């Protein structure tokens, strides 16, 4: 990956003004995966062995528009190499006529090292001289039970305990620019794996023409990995002692009469950084969708509404978010069967030509305005 920065106007850029910063990076990975599948009359077992090796390197030039300032060269990731092997087991069994169970277990082992001498010296200057190599051994397990009452009711309960090994950027990054929030990130070789405990419950009820489904979940995260602002536009990846995520999703479908269908969904997520007593960053706001569709043998129409509430819960210690205004969008789509093999599809998105941006938009980049799409489909 390459960020070409020489011809960009940097005189008004808020980060590193009057400084061109072309960046080059390379990530190479290869691996092997093997699986075995065993099946009985009421149970299945799948075993997977997954191995991969990864190499990453990144560098940046810093060239000032002021000729009196000497250019500099920065190694952002100094030839990092990782070897990773995972053993995964997935077991499913019909416990009775109404109950089904599933267990998934996973063990990961990884070793990683930093091999470029300049990259090593950069991190040693921050974290002190010592061994930058790291090895990890983590275990994850999840279990799900599902109750089925005829064909029109399902109840599902799941629990999980999982672990995530730090990435190469989180471990070994050095003043690595992140365009998502405009910060320069420093990695920390001594990061601990992120660990999550989760519980989820959900149900689905009703026949296909009149269905309702809902899911709720709660997660507690220990050693949550996030960039923490240190000064100005610089962050360091740290382990946050405690964080939590919770949310729900509801879906409803109703066939009012043959060919006429109403559908809707609503989802909400809340995240809290309990160490800093602030929200987790980049959490999507409450969103609700609705569709009214009409379908006949040779044509169909759909009117869609999307409403997103204002997001005021923003992080400050781990990123610099700003509130996002709420918005409502109206879309119209349709299709026509021209022949047995040709189909025509039309759509008008954002009919009101609303100026808006998503909460996670980079630098609040606006989303598309009114958009007309035409597609011709050929079936063979």
C-alpha cells in the first residue's frame, strides 16, 4: 500500500502542516489450512488446523516545504514477522427433538519478532532496551443452545469467552499515521491479549409471512486494546483494564396481502470504556429501517426509509470524535422482467438529496446525495 503525498496541498492540512509525507507499506502472508469432518446420525464434528506466517514493513518520508528543514526518513514497522497456528474444533449435536447444541473451541499460538535494526532502536528508545520478541498462547470457547418449537418459534442462548492477539501495528507501529482519526500511533510490544466474555439471547417467532425476531447481547472486555492520546496528535496503544458492549436488534416482517410486504428493523449499540469513564469510540448510533414492497410476477417496487439518531456519546481520551447529527433517508427501487433472461433494475437513493455523514466517516466526509442507478441483468 502506498500513499502518494508529493502533489497534495498540505499548506492547510491540520496535521503536520507544510509537510509532505509519502508512505509505503508492504504486508505479505501465506499459510496452510486443513480440515476433517466427522458426521453421525445426530452429531457432527469439524476439526481445522490453520497456520500462517505474516511479514510487514512500512516507512514514511517527511519532506518540508521549507527548504531550511532537512527531510527525514521514518521506519513505521521494522520488518515484523509472525508465525501463527490455530487448532479449531466445532461440535454440533441434536440433544432432543427440540433442543440443539453447539460448542466451538479454539487454541491459538503465535510468535512474533521485529528484525529491522532501525525499527528495533526506535522502539527501544521508547520502551527501553530489551527483547522485543513476543510469544502468545490463548484459548477461546463458545457454546450455543437452541430450542425449536415446531417451525414457528426458535429460542437461542449463547455464551462465549474469547481472546484476541495484538496486531502488528498495535505491537510494533512507530508514528504510524491513521487517516481514520488523524493521529500518529505508536505500538507497544508488551501488550497483553484482549479477552472478551459474552452472553447473547435471541428468539424468532411466527411463520415466514408474519415474523418477528430479536437478539440482545452483552460483552465484558478485559485488557481492551485502544490508542490513548498522549500529546497533540500522538497516540500509544495501551491495554484498557475494562470495557463493555451491549445492544439489541429487532426485525419484523408482515405480508399484508399476497405481494404486499412490510418489514422493519431497529438496532442499538452502547460501548463504555470503564477505565476512563467515557464511551468507546466509533459506536454507531441507534438506527431504524423500514421497507414497503410490492411484487408481482414481472415487476416489483420497494420504498425504503432509514432513520439514524444523533450520536452524542463520543470518546475523548482514546480519540477525538465529534457529535453526529441524526438524519432520515428515503429510497425508491424497482425491477422489471423484460424477457426470460433480461431484467431491468432502477433505483433512486436519498430522494431528498440530504447532506449528511455517517458517524464513522473519515473527517466527516459527506455521504452521496441523490443518486440514480440503472442496471441490466442477463441470466444465462
